[in-house]
C-alpha cells in the first residue's frame, strides 16, 4: 500500500491514525530513537554497512514524520530525511519493522524575481517571498562582492532560482542560478556553473577563494558518491553521501581546505570522525579514523594540516577514509569540487559559459522591468510517499 501525506487526513480518520511532525533532538541517534519507540536494536545491527553508515547522516534539528495509532500510540511508519534527496523509511509489516531508504518527494519550481530595495536585500527578499532560506542564500552567495550598505531606496536585486516545495512548505536550500545586485546604478552579477556548483562572474572568473585538495593519499576509490541509486538486484534505492578512499591503516588524513574544526569524536556508524567548517558555508567530514592528530574541536586548521589517520572504526569492512562534503547542509559530490574548480574558465568552457551568462543577465534585467509577482507556494501541492512497497 502507498500512502500520500496529502491524503493522510482521510486515512487517519478511517484507520484511527495520527500524523505528527517532530524535530530530531541534539544528541539523539538512530539507536536511541529505536530504543525510545521500543523497536529492537537488532534492526540497526542487521543492516548492511552502507545503511548503518547512512544513519549517521541524521542531523539535529531536521523535521521528520511519525504515523501513530491514535488510541494506542503504536508506531506505524516513520520518515526521517538523511539529505534533501533521500530519507529513511521505517514501516511495520507483519508485526516487524522494515528499514528502507526512499527518495524524498517534492516539487521543484524555477522562477526569476526582481525586488526593489526599501530596507536591505535580506529583509526585502524575506518580506516579498516569505522565504528565509532564499534571503540567506542570496546574501551568502554574494559573499562581500557587493556593498549592501551603500544600497539606496530604488535599487534592485534580481534572482533566478529553483526552490523545492514539500508539504506545502519551502524545502531545503534554494539553488540560485544567477543573481544581480544594483547599487547606485552599478550592477554586480553572479552566475552558477552547473558543472562544479561554483559562482563565476560574467567573464568566467571564479568568485570564491574556496579550493579543495584530496584529503588522503589513497590506493583506490572503493565507493563513489551518489544521492539515490536504484539497485537492480536488491530492488531498492541505495545512497552514499561521500567518497570512500581505500588506504592503509595509519596513513595521514589532511584537511581538504582551511577552516574551523567543529566536531572531533565518535559519530555513530562513522566511528572516529572530524568535521571542519569552511568559508562559503561548506563543511567537510572525515570518518572511520583509527586515531586523531593533536587538533581539537574549535581549532582553526590550514589546508593540508594532518587531522587524523586512516582506520576502520565504526561501521567499516576495511581501512579507508569516508570523505563527505556539504554545502549549506546539503551533501554534494566532493569529486566535482576537487577535480573541476578553477580560478578562471578557459577555452570552449569559457565561451559556452559567457554565452550562458549573457542570456541570464538579460533575463534578470527584463525581470526588473516586468516586476513579476513572487511565488506563492500555496498554489503548489507537495507529495511525500509513505510506502510499504519499496
């Protein structure tokens, strides 16, 4: 049976069930969650390595959904996002709970908007769209490229972006494809290169100083990044939110970029883990270490600083480094950043990008002239499936 959250009101009335939205508390783990719901912990320990590892991706503060029997409070189904694309799905089948991972269902809406400045870009975007994530991402994306303090009433910002919508609410971080800031008739543009996810100006020059290096001298890549992959044999979705670099135990692991160590400790199936926050709202994760170096949580480290050593702690079948990279909390493929990022695009790539940027800049200017009404999300429906067939 497949249930859609938009139809659950009827289902709940018919079957005496209640849908609850809850927040994953800080310090809570998948194991403590199972214990609190009286679900045998063997459910976790019987999972494959990759699935147990994914349970470590549950972040404090995320919203998840629980379907319970209205009278007995018996747990029936659970949806717990582990990324913006994938979620853990627990459902009861023949008096036992089944674990699966399924894609998160959402609508994607792309639009171009222009907003006249009355107070500040952040406040005016928020008032016009009620989209706090868009206002935050816009300010972060320009990263001091434009002096917002010099903006005056009558200046404009224009944004072309894609926003996910789920359960009638904005979902996740919007993707800004292009944006314009007008400061006293001077226009500053940013354009996202869809290949590497980095912002460039209209001439193909990189607008960020964030560069990454491979964090370990590896022998081979044992598992690559994927958001959601349908396994043709197992008949189920698989996800791996990082790159696994196979390497001998004890080989040094270095910071892929400069930043602040925000976590140093054991992180569920990831074992001994270090997390580093970088500029541009990036975060890198280094897991399964055998031991740490002398770096401490809260310490600033330079790119190339040794932060630990390859091991096999946590859920692991052999010595390797699991390397994860996140942008605004969204898991992204590290290979795209490490391999592709350049100071400036060259050759045919540059020519193609300049033509693309010119088209988008004309779109932004035209939007300022036309002043379309920003998106009203109540016009869209969002479906998230609760399945018992995976």
